């Protein structure tokens, strides 16, 4: 069974439950029906948001809640009793659901750079260099695997200590040229790729996310942030390997 179909079946079930509960509350009169409409619509909206059925249509839950409650009131009024106050139940339902939606939308995570709210189901990225969570639309460079600000400012990610470099790539090379920027051994700090033995300067290793331009092999013992970049805003799952 299709996953979205499953969710809609669940939602339909919840709405039917809402209708029957509201119908029951209407039989008890206005003082019961009004608060029940409010509480039920808040509950349904929270459930709705939890299953993310309406991230692009925030007006839908209040409309559906108000409609379902109005239907229940109509049935109750015509079949059993007449209580003028009950007619306002649908307003309570719309208000409860609308307010819940408003609070939920406002509490969404924002992109640290452009400040747009991240859609519930959309991917966002945690920059390995500045550790900010950014949107994939404007503030993430897929090619360079960093946020656009870090790309612009050339923010480094690899450790700067000589000890680390000697351990992962050996000591500074006294000859050769960087295979990316073509800097000579005198101009730049060249380190040999442990895999293909090509020289690459420290700045270019850093810019290339610790990978060799030629063979694509990454240096061992890279910072953990470099391997965890994809963040899904809903469940905050982090996927390894970008
Ligand atoms: Zn952004
Ligand atoms: Zn960044
Ligand atoms: Zn270089
Ligand atoms: Zn290599």
C-alpha cells in the first residue's frame, strides 16, 4: 500500500472519530460542545502535522476541522436537539486548528544563512565547516559540500597541526608541484597522496574536502563533520557520506 494513501486513510479515520465525538458532545449541549470542538481540532491538527499531510497547504487542517465539526453539529441539531450555542462549535474548531498550525509553522527551523523556513520534508544540510544548518535551495553548494558562505570565505575544515598532517600524509614534500593550483614545493606546503603519490598542497587538500583530485581517495582520519552533512528536518536523521 502506498505510504501517502496509508496516511490519508489514517487521517480519514481520525476525522470520522472527530465527527462522532463532536456529535456526542453536541448532545450534551453548548457548554460541552464548544470546548470539545476546540480540543479535538487541536488534537487532529497535531496528528495531521505529525504525519506531514499539509506542509504546503497550512489552511487545510482548520478548514477540514471546521467542516467536520459543522457537519456533526448539523446532524445533532436536526436529529436530536436544538441548542443555538452549538452552532459556534465550528468557529472553535477553526480557531483551535488554525492556532495550532500557526504555532507549528512558526516553530520550524530556519536556514542559518537566508533565514527561510525549512520545509518539513525537505533536505537541509549541516555545513561541515561552520556547523550551521542551511537550506538546499540557495545556501548549499552540492559540488563543494559546504555552505555558500564557507565557500566564499574559504573557511578551512582540516586540522592545521603539523602532527596531524605528518600522520595522515607524511612530512612536507621538498619537490614537485600541487596538482591543483600548480604551486611549487617552495611556495606551498605540499603533501603526497598516500594512495597515488601525487603531490597536492594543504590548501587544496582542504578545499577538496580532504580528497585527492586525481584518485579521489580521501585522507584517513578526516574530521567527522565531513562525512555527516545531510539533515532531514522532520526526524533529524543524519545520513553518512555526502
Ligand atoms: Zn538558505
Ligand atoms: Zn558553512
Ligand atoms: Zn594547491
Ligand atoms: Zn591520490
